C-alpha cells in the first residue's frame, strides 16, 4: 500500500516525538530502534523509510526536545511582565514537576553526558540547539549589554542544568527540594547582582 506524502510526514513526526520522550527517560542507548518503532505503532522494517540511520533519528529527537524547551521559555516570556521573565523561567525549570518528569523536560540534563560521547555530527547538532537556548535565555536578562547578558545566560543555564541533574540524583525528598531552591537563588541572585553593578556603573 502506498501512503500519501502527508501521511508519511505525520508518521515521521510521531516517531520523532515518541523517540524524544523515550530517549530522555532512558538515555541515548537505553532503547533500541525496534522498541521505538513499536511504540510508534510501526514495524522495525519501516524504520529506514523514514531515517537513514539511528543517529539521524537521535539527532531529530534531540532537536525536537530542545526546541520544545526554547518554545516554552518564549511562551513564558510572552505571558509575563518583562522584569519577572527570568525568575519565572528559572522557577519553572528548577521545579519538582520538571525534576520528576525527565521524559517531557529539557534534553540537556537528561542526555548531555551521553551527547558528549556521540559523533561529531550529533554534538554539532546538539551544540546549535544549545546556543539557541542561550540566546533565548539572554533575551530575558534585561538592562545589561547584550554581551553581558549572553555571559549571564551561559552561567545561568550551566547552573540550572547542573542543579536539575543533582536534584534528580537526590530523588524527590527534602534534600532534592533544597538543591532546587539553592539553584534558583543562585541564578536569580547572580542576575540581580549583575544588574545592580551595571546600574552603579552608569550612575558613576
């Protein structure tokens, strides 16, 4: 049976979406192609009608997951007053809800260590998405020069992602909650201090 182009595109998108969840839950090597295809309601043999290789699926699945994160941050920014955007993004990221649902969360804490061991092609694709995340984060850091905002965004993301990893290691009890709270305070406090320093420099 021949399927329409639209049907193939819908099927392709469904595979990528399913794979992005399972990869974040189980890791880049925690689930095989056969299992991914089965979850998408397809046979293993149909895989190569959609992807040239497992690496191609992994790259698309990672990209899909990271795009969802940046879109979520943009939506938060659109719905929040400018001066509260950074805090709101940080609070939503370093939350028990995000900690406890890696399959639908940020791909970097879930898969970053594994990506560092993947091929140059995979790392390059991942790095491009990471840079896009940094740019979106920098957009939420107001009243400082763009170069400074970007540096703060890099530091903020590194702190946020590291905090989330540690909180997941700690489980979901009081210790884990303490880690999340400390991470939130570190990011927001650093941003406030940097903003104050810029204002002081301008005043002088």
